[in-house]
């Protein structure tokens, strides 16, 4: 009796599952047909449904509002036409939104064509608490662009300094590679370029194992455009090989109205960038929040990177 | 015989160093083990050591040429020559560490005056000129004493400032809690003097003039001075470690623990404390030991090894502690490591520099007339 009952029960459950699946498939097909026939109307309808569902669930949605990326672009366009002294670039990272995907790290590596061993924006992972009260937190760590940077006075040749925008930059052709700035940085935000390339130094040497190896090698040696200048890796001895390197808020992008690569790539919109002297800017709003903090604030470095916690 | 052995040692060490020099100069920095996190390694530690040895030797030379201590009359030239051969070793060691050593001229022509590093480059350059000039003056028979004394005053003050400045070079980094103490620039001149005295002890023990009846007394006094300076060093060490551990600042405590029990425990306990401090103190206070020049000379070398390890133990553990939790594993790649042990190439360069300095010192003894080689006889004969 029990056996037959279980059989009946399973059969009933399977039947209901099949029915639900068929209904879902029918709706999906109908939705796709709608989308094909009248894409704009269909999308608007779905967005409205999503917004309604989100509202009912007590969730917020960006639907119907300006995406923060678009907003930051508009604010950036306003800021770059101002004199440099009238703007203050800051970065705000909402740690509640960071999912630890490391996309910002990779975007930065790609944008600046960083070689092995050089990283501008790693994402630190921290696990705290004891089971079951465990928390895992991700902390992206770009250069803090300190207003009182410890790395600047130690440089023996003034190769690193705060530029007119208040961003701490490195003059690659001036740097002697003493790494005093690396020792001085309390955030470990500088790395030294020891001259590696991914193709030569990080993959098997055997010929024929990697399709497109030569093209990749050429790409890797082609110039990046940090600080608005072409820096090729063709020559073994030339900068930025042998130099201290660091995040520069993608100044070469910002100058032409593009947000830093890490900002545009952040899938959770956790990283924000803009002019803190613009009181209407997103970053101004964010750094006025009570839940804002900066790393190692007690050191008096006055970082320009803020975290929302 | 002893001199031949030392010549042999110097030559072999220099040969071993050729690999490192070639690798660094013609291939680059890829074969080093320091990196972006432990950003200063063996070469910086040896820069601190050799530079301290040079300034300490100059301080010892003032016993003869400035303070005119009768017991040390005639020893100043050896101390000056030792200062002369060890300073280039220091400068080459730090030069090898530069990512762009061909740009060193920028520190002279486009310096940042507020940088301790720039100040040290200028300071040691001027100091090398002072050493060279001092050597020139003392080698001339007719140089008036006041001129020598005047220059020795300048050199003595410079020796204190440049060796203290090296301590400040590390100490100004508030990012490294274990360095950021006022004690650091204060103890470096003492460490330098201790190494200068230990080197002089070895020089006089190995190469002191046998017809000089004062030699035994010189060795005796220098032995006592070495023991006293080792005690002072131990007191500094105790003050430093106990204060750091007691106050409990995490980054400070972590660095101290790294030195005492971490990857550098052997360098601290065996080289610095055991062979470099306790054993020499025991040997040097044993009655009658000062009459055994080979033992005393070898003990002086042990003291130097201990101080070299001490310099490394100041540099490496402080850098081996991540500035932020999670940094060590956040991104991987070559030279992104908080564990550091010098590479073969780094050892090679350091051994080569020790060999070159040894050879230069011996060649000076044999071929520079003012060093009085005609009277010099090996103590072992």
C-alpha cells in the first residue's frame, strides 16, 4: 500500500512539474514571439513587470531612473571642462555591492596592459566570524590618491608627485626604480615592473600549444597609454620596465570623458567616480553618507578613496 | 699564509660574484627574489651593513688622527683604508637594487631634497670624498696636523650623520610600524661604530705589526670595546623588542614575531644572537684570549656576520607583513610575495662584493706605501 501510494504521489508530483514546465515554456515562447514582433513594447512591458515585482518584494530597481554609470558620465563631462583646481576626483566603493568578481582588477590589467606581477587594483578578500555567523567581505584596493601621500616625499628624484588634478602620478622616465615609494605606501598600492610578459614568462614554452601566441605577444608588447603617452614594451630596458607603477584613476580615460576602467566594468555598480567639488555629483552624495570610511585614516594620509560599509 | 688564504678567499668570492654581476647588468632583475611586497632585499641590507662598516671604520680612525689616543697611533691609516674599500661595496650593493641604475645621475642633478634617499646619496658621495681626501692627507708626510684634524672633525660628524641617516631612511616610513621609532636612527651610528671596532680588531689581529709592542694592548682594548658595544646593541635590541611586544600594535608585533619565530628565526637566533653576539662576548672576555690573534680576528669576523644579519633582520621582517589583510592572496604573480629568501643571484652579488672589498683591502696593504707594509708581518708567522 505504501509503495503504491508513493508511486501515485510521485506520479502526481511529476505531472504537476510537467504542467508547470509546459506553461513556463509556453510563456517563454510567447514572450520571445512578442519580443520579435514588437521589441520596444515588449521590453517596456517586461521592465514594468520587473519593477512591479521588485516593488512588491520590497526591492529597489534602477528601472525608470538614470543608470548611475550614465549619471557619472554626465557629471564627468561637466567636471573635465572645469579648471583642474576646481575639481576633486574621488572614488567611492560600496562594499555592500561588491560581489568579489574581480572584474575591476581584470579591466584595469587590460586597460593598462599590466604585465605579470603588476597590479593596480586587487580585490582583497576577508572572512570573519565563526560558523554559523560568518561574513565574507571583498575590498577593492586601488591607489588611495592620498592628499597627504607618504610615497611622494621619499622619492629621491621627484618622479612621483600629485598632479594638478590631485592624483598621485609617476613620471616613468624620471623614476630610478629604488622602490622607496613602495616601502612608504601604507596600502601596498604600488608594484614594481620587473619586465615580465605573460606570453614569455607565464605560459608553456612549447611551440604550437597556443593558438594566436604570436599575435598575443605582439599585442602585449604594443603600447599602453597611461598618462596619455604611448609606453611600448618592445625594448627590454625602457620604462615602464624597472619602474614603480600604480593606479592613476585612468587619467588618460578621464581626460577624454571616459570613466576609469574599473568603474565601467563593475557589474554591481559598486565603484563610483567623480568630482567631489560638484555638490550635485553622485560621489558627493555618497561621501556625505554616515556609513562612509577610509582605510587607515588614523595615519593622516587623507585618502581620496572612500568606502561605503 | 693567512694573507694568502684571504687572497684566495677574496678571489674565489669575486669569481662567484661574476655570475650575479653579469646577470644583473645584462639580463635584469628577474632573477631576484625581492619584489613588490618585500621590496628591499639582501642588497639593501648589505648596503646598510657596508655603509655602516665604512662610517664605523672612519670613527675608529679618529682615535688616531683626531683624538690622538697614543695607544692607537699608527692604526688610523688601516681604518681609513677599510672605510675606503667598504664604501664602494655599499654603493654598488644599493646601485644593483635600482630598477634603472643608469638614471642614478638624476639624484645628483634633479634631486628631491626632502627625500632621505637623495640625502643619503649626496651624503655618502661627500663622505667618500672626505675619506679619499683624508687618506691623501695622511699619506703625505708633511701635512700639518691641524689640517688633518679639521678634516677628521668633518668626517667624524659626517660618519655619525650618514649612518644615522640610513636609520632614518627606514624610520620615516610610518607605514612600517616596526621601523617607525625614533630609536632607529639613534642606534645605527652605535651599530656602525661596533662594526668598525670589530673590523679593526680583525685587522690588527691578522695584520698588526709584530714589532709594535702596543699591539696586544690595542687588541685587548678593542676586545673590551667590542664587548661593551655588543652589550649596548643587546640593550637596544631588548628595548626595541620588549617595547614593541608590550605595546601590542599588531603590525609591529607581527614583524617582531616574524623575526623571532617566523621565516627569519635562524638568522636572528643563530647568526645574530648566537654566533654574532653571545659567542664573541664569551671568546673576548676569556682571560688571555687576546694573546691568540687568530681567535680574536675570527671572532671579529663573527661579530661582523652578526651585524650583517642584524641589518637584514631590520629590513626583511618589517616588509614581510602585509600592509592590509588579504593583500597576500588578492593577486598572484612574480614578485608578489611576502615570503623572501635571497636568490642565488643576490647571494652571488653580495659574495662578490665581500670578495672585492677583501681583495682591495689586501692589495692596499701590499702595494700602498703609506700603509707601512714594510713593517708589517703576519701574526701567524
